[in-house]
C-alpha cells in the first residue's frame, strides 16, 4: 500500500508531520525542492527533487512512534 502526503516544513525547524498511519512498518520517502528559478516557473516539464531521503518507521497500536530523523542527500 502506498500513501502520499504532501506537506510544507515548519519555517526554521525542518519538522513535519504526516496524517495518522495505521499500525505497521513504513518506508518514509522525503523529497525536497529548492525555490524555483524564473526559467523553472515557465517550464511545463516534470521537475525532479533537489534532495531526497528515506527512513523506516514502525507505528505501534498502543504508543506514539519515536521521532524519525531523515538525512537528505542531493539528487544528481
């Protein structure tokens, strides 16, 4: 099962939250984009993310999940 959730980060702290997830183990994929250049704003093509990161997280039925740190790396 795939779940898609687009969020904006909180200014200045880099934290974000997702919608509630059912218990289970998930791979969280984060894609981040730099601000668009004027040329990118006029493009109709698909834009690749500038950074990407992944992490596994387990959601338990009886307690909140621990915080997850996702390290972003540049996309080449």
